[in-house]
C-alpha cells in the first residue's frame, strides 16, 4: 500500500472574548485555501460536546442560517477565504465556543445505478 497524505488548511479565528449584554459581536474567520467555497459556522454550548450548525454560505449568494438562529445571527463573506459571524443583541445564553469551517460544498450528491439481471 502506498502512503496516503492529507491536505491541511490553516484557519485563523479571533481569540476568546468577553462582551457586555446587548452588544453586537463580530467573529472573523479566514483560511488559506481558495478552493473551499463554503464557510460554515458552528456553536458548542458550555458543558456540551455537540456542535450545532448555525449556518453556511457560499462565496457568492445569500448565506443560509439555520432555524433558531435567524433572528440574532448573520453571516457575511468578504471573499472565498474570509467571512464573519455577526451576533446581535448578545445575552448570557449565547456564551459558547464558536467554530468556523470550510468545505468544497455543503452536501455531496452520490448517484448509483442499479442493474436488473
């Protein structure tokens, strides 16, 4: 068997921050791979191991914000490699770790063909 290699992407995110209630928070994220055209944002609530998808956006087009986040969260994309998550009217329940990720696409369509014999 030949050796397998994994591609890696370097991400830059903002460090931890403490904010006042009712503030607007802008979390910035960037990476170094122009081929990754989808940026995704996740939230991990305190004392949880689950990541919850907040939304995702392609470089061109309107981002998709998941149900439960549409009133308070917005996403912007400056270009293929950088974007922002904007949280308005921050409250204590928004305390969490926020992650950004990048992908070639948000879903993969796999087609198969069945043959009857």
